[in-house]
C-alpha cells in the first residue's frame, strides 16, 4: 500500500505515520506534504498513491483545492481537527474521515473500509458540492484544538483554554488558563488564520491575544494602548500604533 500524507502539523503527521506503520507494516509512506502547493507539485511529478490522507485545513488553503488544481481521483481519507465541518456531505464519496487527534482504532476501521473497496474513487467531490463545502469551511469553522508535544507524550489543548499565542526565539507558544506554555508546530501567522477573529486579535508582531485574557486596557503615550493580561506581568503587551483603531473596533464588536 503506497500512501501520501497531506498534513501541515509535523506532530500530527508523525503520529499518523506511526499508527499506519503499526497497523500496516508493509505500507510505504511516499511523502508528507504540508501545503496545497506542495501537494499539487508532488502529485504532478509522481505516480499517484494507492491511498491519501488529506488534512482539510492547510497553511495555504483547504485541501479541497488540490482537486481543483490537478486530476486526482484516487481514494482519500480526510482528517480534521474540527467536528462541525460539513463532512457528511462528502463522506459517501471519500473513503472516510477521521477526527484529530486520530485514534488507532478509528484509523483501523478506515483502512479496513479502504481495503473493501474494489474500485478507486472516481469522483470525490462534484464542483457544486465542492463549492458548498468550501464556502461552509471558510465562513463558519475555526480551529478548536492543537496537538502539542510534552516530553515523549502528545497532548491536545483546546483553543478555548488559550489566553494568548506568542512568538519567542523562533518558536510559537500557547499560554493556557493554568499558566503553562506549550510549543506549537505552526507559526504565529498561521495560527492567526486558524482561530476565530472575534475571539483573538493580533495586537503586534509577537502576540495574538484572546479577549477573555484582557484584564485592563490602559492609555499609553502617543495614543497607544497597553494591555494587562492574565499570567503576564511585564510591559510587552503594547498594541502596535497602526493597530489601535482596529483593536478598539474589535473590542466594540466582541464585547
């Protein structure tokens, strides 16, 4: 079995590959692509896999765009961290879908289902269904959880438990309600596009702050603003001058 993994979170990709190897030792992981662009380029330059795992939300778009940019008609198992996608609409045409973090028992069921198929999937999504699903994903759904590594263990953190995301020494971290920090796989720019903009605001190049984390907003010099935030005591929480107006509008629209 020749398998392609399309996944932009290295930990999730590694976990999926490990599960596949445990369940199907003879399986060959051909490649791991982390963007729509990289996936299309790989498919255009390599023999199609027997089976592909497509994460729905990638750093440069939705994996459905892969079908728009190249002729790919082989079986796909979709993976997602969101439980409210319009998944049932296309489940009958794809092999299956798996909710992250992926459980080995659920993966086994999906692989068993794939083995039972006698013919490759000929049409995973019609153009009409594709437009409907993509519109739903782009307008209603935001990342609900992140998979992080804690020592030798993997842990799921809920987005609702995050006070703020921040950049530090080329890494991106999430600060949780309990005051603990967790290193993420994604850049702060990618995280900003994944979370609900009604809940999180990018106040400057270093911080993406949740509304619930803000204790106080203080007027600062030259019409700038300084925030007092849970589990943070220094003065780093300055709203960038060019963001002050949009930040005020965000507060008015979110409260």
